[in-house]
C-alpha cells in the first residue's frame, strides 16, 4: 500500500532538515528520508563540519592525544544529533530510513534490509548531499578516512594532501598541530586559490613557518602503494614518499544515479540537478537544494537553500539567495575568511576599487590574547564608495567576517561604515 504525504524530503543534512522544519512550521505533513538513523545531520554533522572543527579546536588548544580528540568529536556529534532529532520530532516531522529511489508516476521506493515501502508525496525536495570525489587512477583516501575511529588512531608520520582548498588547509592545520609531517600539494599557483590573494599569501607563510611543506603549481601523475608508504609522482617536482595520500580536491553530488531521476523526468548535468526556476526541477512536483544543485558546497548555503526550497514548494514567494555575499570560512590554523568580491576578481572585472587594511598587531585585544598575526581588509568602489568585499586572516577570522554581511547586503558605503562604533577592547574594533 502506498503511503501518502504532502511533502517528502530526501536527505537529512543541512538542506534536508531545514526544509523539513520549515514545512513543519507551516503545519504541513512532512516525511524526512535518509539511509539510516545514524545518517541524521548528513555529512556536515557526521563526517564533515562538526567533527573536523572539533579536531581543529582541540588541536589548536594543544591537545595531541588522538583518543581524547575523537572522544570529544563523538560527544559533540551525539549531542547535536539528539537535539536535532528532538526538534524534528517535536515539530511533527516523520522519519523513514532506507535507500530511496524513484519509480514512474512520482512514486518513491524506500528500501531497507530487503524490505521496502512506497511513498507518494504531493511535492518532493531532493537534498541528497554529496560525497568525496576521487582522482582517476590515483589511490588516495578521502576525508571520510579521518572520521573513522579505527583509522584516525593510525595516522602515519607523514601525510601528503592533494588539494589546498578549504578542506586541504584545514586537514593540513590539524595534522600539523598533532605532530605529523604534512606535504600540501596544489595544482594552481597558490593555496586557497579562490580566495583573496593576500589571505592566500598570509596562510602560505604561516604554514611554511610551522613546517608544512607546500608544493603549488604541482600535478600528481601517479601514486604507488608500497610497504613503506605511498610513492607519489608529480609532473614537475619529482617523486617522494608519504605514509598516506589524502585527496581533498573536491566533492560530487550523490543524487544520481541512486535516485533514478530519469524515471521522473528530472534533468541533470554533470551529476547536478538542473533547475527550471527557484529550486524547482524539470518535474514541477520535485524541488532540489544543497549539494544536489550546482551552487557553493557549503553547509550554511545548503541550510538557506533548504528553507527557500521548502517555502517555494509550499507556494510561498521567496527572495533569491545572493550567493555573492555568502561568507566563506576556513577553520585553518590560523583562520581565514572572505565575503563578497576579492581584490583580484574586482581588478579582472575592471572595477575601480580602493582597499583599506588593518593589522591585528595594532589591535589591543589581539595583543591580550597573544595572537597578533593577521589582518582584515575592505574592498570598496572608488567612485561610489560602496563596500564590495572583505577578507580576514588571523584570530577568530571565521567569526569576524560576519560583521560585513549586513553592510554588503545593504550596499553600505565606506563612509557610513566608518561611522559605526565598536566596543573596546575587542577583536571586532579592527574594522573601525
């Protein structure tokens, strides 16, 4: 017998659980689907943001005992998961656990343990998330390796990391902090290649100062597993050995082919679900959000998209997400962040800009904390004075960058911003 719901949400990560909670808040009948109860919270909670940031926070405090770090991460995951489950249940959201796949007629089959149930919803929201991608022909572990209790206690002395983006820089920071030798390999000419050049240069110098070996403009062409480790061959920098090769060079969406989207006429391109309008797919009854669609693969972006997709599916008017001012945060040691346009991008677009920069070495609170390395910078239109972007590197950069969200959203001028008063002594007053 086919079960009927007003809405079914596939995936319980940030996009999925926010979509379900939004619909439940509208007093709609909602079914939230994921593989197992342990999957609740998605990659972010179980194999991404939360455990990784716990690792970094503990290691940044000087904790090097892996068992202790793992115990703290597991505790944090469990606490958050229990709170999320309670919130969803209290809101009236129903759960279904199993592998989901579509059948013709917009029927969803959910299979688990050799049994299955069929669901027919008035509207579906696909929030199936993403998974680590691989380097063709190169044997390397992914980030998932480090979120296994069995694996993390056996980290070798030397780890090579392929990819120096957000995840690569965070793993490099963590591994360095717990006493491992790290080789960071990046195909482009600098680490954090999509971020402000000043931020990239600063973090590169800090990593080098800590002893992290950095190889930029370097392509990995081969990796052979041997008893003594992995022999890594590069196109232009020779060969070397590492105990482990970690690939952090990207993620790919998980929706296709698992969901059989072709059976319900949902179009995809390069694995991503295509949208015909705001979060609506080529099937008018099916919506999509989060890593399933081709937008920045960030948990906070997915959360916003889940809420918007739910409102759209419920027939509410929604504003477009301004992706250009989504904060970009890197929990490296030291931290880095950006929002809006970078100085390089502005110059490439021919925008006449000016830049203002302040350094933490002149900030009293940074001096008190003993963390004076780093800076903040503001980028603004030279003629109109409108603030276009900001970047930060140093203490609490991932928190401080949010100070610029409202000014960018409201197109504040640098003159208006300079009228703001920041409390003293705080790190925030570096913006003043």
